[in-house]
């Protein structure tokens, strides 16, 4: 029988996709080690030959778990849910499950990829802020509408789900790009309920081992 060590998360402190997985690992109380991958050092360690073997998309996160290395944050979240069903992060009701996946998809397919580092580099320094603001605002307009009928205390009802794991890091990115969040009261309400939750704060970029000290000032 093979010995399975602690899961290892390839993560970057400010990566919203890594943060999604950190939150889920924390909520499910799965101890893990972090292997930082700097997205900026030497042109980005995600582009190294070594890391390309781990993730051919040259992106974080990747999670080494149960003797396998998994990529794609939503896939990783789903795997954790299927293999560690304690502290469920998906509702039992099929319609609510669909609502959770809907919110995850809008964020993970409709917002985050458009403001990812590799895209912003392509868009260029001059336009990147306006570009990110445009796409985040457009996506958050949809998320706000979805939450207006699904949210209780959290994105879907009153239990924390995978949708919350995706939303909170995306709000952080919105603030980073100075998006006006006033038109999104439900998003802000859910954020207020989660910002001091220990699983979310432990996963926050400022609390990561690779967070540069100047970022927390
Ligand atoms: N669909 C992927 C997932 O959900 O895991 C996206 C991963 C992704 O975009 N990761 C970003 C990244 O590694 C950080 S949040 N970017 C590196 C780059 O743009 O060069």
C-alpha cells in the first residue's frame, strides 16, 4: 500500500483560483502544505519546464493529493467534495446544486479568465485597469442578479458552498482593480458574512507564506 502524505497545493498568494482551493481545504479541515509558485519572479515560475510538467496550462493552482496531481480549481473543488464529503460544500437539493454551479461557472469562466495575468499582459499596462473593471463589472452584474434570488446569508441559502469559495476571491480582485461595488449590494452582503470566517481569513492572500511583507502594509 502506498503511503499518502499531506496534500501539497501549488499556490500563489494573490491567485484567486488558488484561494478558492485554500478556502475549501480549510473548511473541510484538510491539513495541507503550500508550495509557492511565483507568477512574477523571473518572468513567472508557472512557465518553467518543471511546472509545465505539473500543469501544462502554466497556471496555479495544482493540488497533489491521494498520489495524484490535479489541475483546474473547480475540478479540484469537486474532487475534494467527492472524496471528503464531510463538511459538504454542495447542497443536497439538485436545484440548489445547479445554482451553486451556475455562480461558480460565471465567475470561473465568465470573469476570472478575462482578468488573468497572462491576459492583462497581452492587453497592456495602459489599458489593463479599464479592461479588468469592464469585465468584472459585467460579470458581477450577472452574479448580483443570480444572488438576488439564491442568496440567504451566503451565495445559495444559509450554508457555505463552493459558490462562496469562488465569490470571495473574485471580490478581492474587484477591489484590487478599483471596481465600484456599490451597484452590487447582495455581493457585498455575502462578503460581509464571510470576511471574518476563519477558513476564509486563513486562506486570504495576506496570510500566505509567499505574501511579500510590503503587500500587507
Ligand atoms: N481555470 C483555471 C482554474 O480555475 O484553476 C484558471 C487558473 C488561473 O488562471 N490561474 C492564474 C494563473 O496561474 C492565477 S488565478 N495565472 C498565470 C498567468 O496568467 O500567467
